[in-house]
C-alpha cells in the first residue's frame, strides 16, 4: 500500500470521527482539516498532515502543520493598498514531533497520541490567535512580519499600537537592513496610513 493511502486509511479509521466532533471538516484526501475560528469576518483554522519523503511501503512518517487564515484580511488589504496580500495567513506553526505508522504500530494508541497533540497543542495554538490583536502581538514579538503586525493592529482598531510597531520596525530594519529583504519598503508604505489615523 502506498504511504498516502495507508495514512488516509488510518485517519478514517482512528481519528476522523474525533476531529469532526471538534468541529473540523476534512478534505477529500483526508490530510487537511479546517474549521471556522475567531471573529465574524472569517478566520479559518486549518491543520494538515505532512508526510516525509522517506516514507515507503513499510511505513509512514508524518507531522502536523497549523495555520490561521482570514479572507477578511485579503479584502481589507485590497481596499487599503489596491493590491492583494501575498497570502491571507494570520499565523502558522508546526510541531516537530513525528508520528510513525508501521505494520507493528499500535494504531489505536497512535490515534490517542495524535489526538493529544491536537487538543493540547493544536487547539492551544488556535486559542492564542483568536483575534487580529492576538496575531499582531505574536508577530511583533517575533520581530519578523512587521507589515502584517501593523495591518492586524489597524484591523483590531489599535492605531496607537500600529504606529508604535511601525516606528519599532523601521528602527530595527535600519540597524539590520539585511534582516528581511523588502520589509522596510512594506513598512514605509503603511506609515502614512498609520499617521492618518493617529496624527502627531
């Protein structure tokens, strides 16, 4: 049996019902699950099963990838900047623990182990990104996606924090211009909007 077929069969037999009880809907292939999440303008919480390229007929090695997306952000971005965002991801992560599905695997116990990760780690991650303000705080702390942090503070109606984040971003990028190629331009593009909402 091919690795993906083996994994899909295991999902159907051991975890699909529990995932659906938590509100997740699975894709046709059985390796991606999503549910509505957060504010009314459409957060979607999604996780997927990623399969190692080294999986074979003898066994499947897989792990989980988690993301929160918002179509509402895409619409807002187009109205504000006249272009679509690179993506509509609000936040994403993965958990390094790998699961192994083999002939000798106790498949029921593997299901329990998998669901423990879903409930204890996955749902906790989703709960930490339940609003634009949550997402902005997380991105600002990570000092990476400054442009999205500013946007999310604006969406959360927190112009003061958006302005502070823009100033912090430009100062940081001036010190370390190679940190993120093109990010300084993205932040500068947002600065006039922030200043308009919160004049000096």
